[in-house]
C-alpha cells in the first residue's frame, strides 16, 4: 500500500509547477532542456566527441520534436539572452533546430553518464557560469546534468524552468512537448 501511495504522490502535479510557460517569462528564468529524442541510452564504446558518427544522435522524431519546441517558444514570444549547449552532437543539433539564437558550447554541460566527466565539478562549474549571467538563459544538456542541477529526471526534449537562488537552482516549472508519433 505504501508503494502505491508513493507512486501516486510522484505523479501528482505540484501546484507551483503548474505553468512552466509562465515561469519562463520571469526575469532571470533559466531553461534547462534535455536534448530532443535520441533513441537508446548512453553512447557507443567507440564514442569520440568530435565525431557525430560515433555518438547516439537525434532521429527523425527527435529532430521534429526540437523544431516543434522552438516553434512553440517563438509562437509564445519566448526569447533568450544566451543559449548554451553540451558539446555532444545530439545537444548541439537540438540547440540549432530550436532556433532560439546564437549557441555557445559550455563544456560543463557535457554528459558525465557512465563515468565520463566529473559530476561534482561540472555541476559546480555550470552553477558558477549561471551566477555570472543576467537575463534569460537556455541550457541544452543531458538527463544526468539536469538531475544533478535540479533533482528532476526529465524526458527527452523536456524543459525544466528554474531560478538561481543562493547558488542553487530552484525549479519553478516544467514544459514538455512530446515527439511526434
């Protein structure tokens, strides 16, 4: 019974997170987006950062999802002062396809899944980079990075909206546009 109650509580929407679009309109809003749909998990053993052929990449549904997310943001008048992305190809492609402005690579957004990278160091570096910025910022990154920053396990293409408070991120909203079938 306790497990059923716990699962029920996990799926209840939190009132404070009811409208991610409204949260995104606030000054200083930080949008942290998981790359669009890229089937599979992790990366192949022969992964090379500079070679997209060796990575797990967006498929046609993922590319359509990224375009739809960008179109919805533009329709709603959402703009970002800065857009940062992981150096992984699926993140760079997502950031390009949403067309929300010039994109800059931020290595601290690179995945640290499966022992790659440094979870603590990269999370700290991302928070430091955010504290040095003003305005509305979009980060395109990976599930593990988003979970480390916010405690949220996002779906592919999901945007977690947060505010920086006392050196930590406080989640204020969530936005999800599912990939087409």
